[in-house]
C-alpha cells in the first residue's frame, strides 16, 4: 500500500467516531482534497470508509493489515514477518509448511477464513471472518520434544495477559482454553515437528472470538461461548488484539527461554479458573472427578480424586463449582 494511504488507514483503525479531514491533512502534510483522493483510492481497494458530512471519515470494516501491524510491534523475536491471508486451510498447517521450507522463528500468519481450521482433540475450529482472529506463530525453541507441551501453557499465559487489556476476569481453563465467566472466548492448538531428542518447529495457533456472529454461533458448538467485544462492552478491533497478543507472547516466551517453566507455571496457576476447585475431566475414555490441585512441570493437571492424586495429561475439563 502507498505509504500515505497506509497512514490514513492507521489513523482510522480502531476509531469509533469519524476522524476529521483537517486532522488527517495536518498529520500527513496534505490538503483536504489530497486526503479525499487517497480515500477514493482506498475505497476502490475495498476499504469500507464512510465520509460523514462535516465530521470526517469512519472505517467501517475491521482491517487486519500485516504491514501496519509489523510497524506497531515492539518485540524481540516474534512478528518480524507477518502475513495475512484471505483464505487458507489452516494457519497452523500454513506455518508448518513455511517451517518445512526453513522459515525463521517468529513468523506470524493470520487468516480471514480457514477452510479446515483445527481445534484440540481432532475437532474443527470455525473462523468467522472479521468476527474472529485466527493466527499461528512459528517457534524454534532449543528444548527437548518432551517439553513442547509447556509451550501451550506459555501461550495460554500470554493470551490471558493480552485479553486482560480489553476485559477483566479472563481466566485459563486447563489446559489452554480462555474463558470469561465460564464461556469460551479463545482456544490454542500447539503442534510440533520433531525427531527423537530434537524439535524442528513448534506452531502455536490461536483462535479468538472477537464479535458474536450476526447469524448466530455455528450449531455444532455445544459449549458456552462468548466474544471479546461483548465482554468488553464495546467493539474491539482485531489489530489491537493482534498487537497485544504478539507482544505478550514475545515477552512470555522470552521469560520461558531465560528462566524456564517455573515462573510460567506460577502465572498459569494464578490465572486458572479452577484452583483447588472441583472439576470433572473427560480423557476420551472416562470421566474423572476431583479437585484441581496443581499443575505439573510438564503441564499435566494434578487432580485429587477419591483414589488419590492423579496426573491428567490430556482431556476436556469441566468446572463443577
Ligand atoms: C481449541 O480450543 O480447540 C483450539 C482452537 C485453535 C484454533 C486456532 S485458529 C488459528 C490456528 N489454526 C488452526 O487451524 N487452529 C488454530
């Protein structure tokens, strides 16, 4: 995008009221007529910009621009390359393909639509255009494959911090769902490419509900769900969420690499929705009831059951309190 037009879009993103032509003209060193010309070109490029007489310009669509995001990011490792795609099978699959071709750590891929979005435990994940944020990040940590599950929890801690900028009371539900008052607002899927003893690539995929879809939530979603704009009480734009997520992930991942899993484990436990609370876990075969006692160093949940302490490695957790 032409840099003047990019600057105009940057000024309009996330604004809930019109931005005046005078303001844009002064900021960009152009005349009001010059701004108007650029607005016309942006409209031809499919930017939905309303000109409100006497008040200015309002961006009506929730633009997610990789180049604008890249300019805004303050990170050490992540987001040095950001890509936005209109349509892809799955951003996790795309990152894995890029990783196989030698892409560097920190690559971020966003998609407006995923035709085969993947959820945990073999489930599918819907990505609802502007109402959702779907992204995946490429990590290349120098750790043994047995520790890769910790990165899902690193990601959960980062997302909890990032979403807490927009709304209070966002909690983690083991292993790595993000909830608001019991309703799911975001999910994480971590995948890896490794050989015994050596991790080649870790993909951490994040799906966030930004707005409630106008046509309603898809029928096959059986659990309680909500979205960030509803819980924040105002419309939240995806660029701000994307920036908060990548920056929080960069910082949390840095802590993990420098200090190991212990500080992450502590933060995770503090943000967990069910510390010392009764829960039920379905591990694919059976339901196990108990009290969520702690998080083990590999990310397993320690559950105090009537048969003693059990380590739960995988499954779906239900809050019973
Ligand atoms: C879950 O809660 O089941 C995990 C959902 C993870 C969804 C994200 S959306 C971006 C990335 N690409 C995928 O195919 N899945 C993850």
